[in-house]
C-alpha cells in the first residue's frame, strides 16, 4: 500500500504514514485527504501565516503548468534527436537530402525550441516574482534564472564550437547556483507542512548537480566528436543529454505536483 500524499510504502496495520504523517483510514481517499488537511492546518504556523502562504498556491500551480509544457517540449526534442541519430547513422534516410539536410533541420529545430523555452521561461520568471512574496529566497532564484536564460540564448547563436562550449560551462555553473536556490526555496516553503516533501526537494538538487557534471562531460565529448566530423557520436551525446534533462524535468514535475497539492489544502 502507498500513501496517497507522498507515495511512500506503508506496512499493513499502520494508521499513519511514517514519511509524511498523513493518517491512513479505511474510509477511502476522501477521508484520508481530509485527515491530511487537518494535519496541515494543525501545523506549527498560526492562522494568519497559513492564510498568507495559501496564496502561494496560484503561482505554484502556474509553475506546474509551465513545467508540464517544458516536459512535453523535451519529449518532442527526444523524438527528433532519436530520429536524427538514425538518419545520420545511415539506418534510415527518410528526408531525401542526407546528413547535411538532417543536421540543418536539427539546427532549425534547436533554434525554434530555444525560442519556445525562452517564452515558457518568461512565465516561470513571472511566477518566481509572485512567489518571492511568500519566500524571500525566490528573489535570488529570479536573478540567477535571468542570467541563465540570457547566456542560454546567446550560446544558441555562437557558431564557434569552442566558444559555445565555454558558454555552456558558464551556463552550467550559473544553473547550479540557480537550482540550489530554487530547490532550496521549494524545500523552505514546504518545510512547515511536510518534512518528507521538503527533504525530497533537497534530494532533487543533489541529483541535479550529479546530472550537470555528466552533462558537461558529454558536452565536451560532443564538441570533440563534431570537430572530428564524427556526427553519429555527436548526435548520440546530444541525445543522452536530452534524456538526462527530460528525466530531471519529470522528477521535478512529480514533486512540484505534490507541493501544489499540499498548498491546495491551505485554501
């Protein structure tokens, strides 16, 4: 059996979740949900503080929508990259204009995807501004998010691979700082109500740092492969990077949904 709130495994005969404290009852999901609301409302914050924080539900929900769109875009990018790997490897040539055409198509798609991501990111930034009213750390998140966005867009238009690689490394460093504050802010804002969800945000940051290190190594390898005109190795490296990014988005989205559900109980 799994907890309806945090999805932790629950042994038979236990009345409360050992992870988040939600009460497990035999009356079904509605009664369990009600018991969770009672747990949240009886936490260590007073009524005014809870009423204040309850207004964070709106921007958190909008943030979840933005991240959902990002996940869909990342999934499409995965499909495109996978197909291009097949085309370039010579297994399939459905375009009719060969490798040069496939790589040109990838560059066009990459530019369009970057523009769409930038638009999504603007909406994310707007919600970060709103969330800064409830957790001060989101102000720092907002500043580093803008820096990461600007560098990402500039990098997209740099033709020199060495210069582009340098900008990607700079962007990775800024993104680590950005995510440190972002995941930290999410942990801080959920901590008064759920230690389990707060701890998960801290864990996601550790996973993110590990993935950034792997991504930078793959980006260096991709640049070397491109200079050696090894297009298959180059595209496979990009595909692996895209898979890592997609997994991270899904992981973040799962706990963002749990956070949104948690704040919905405060309304």
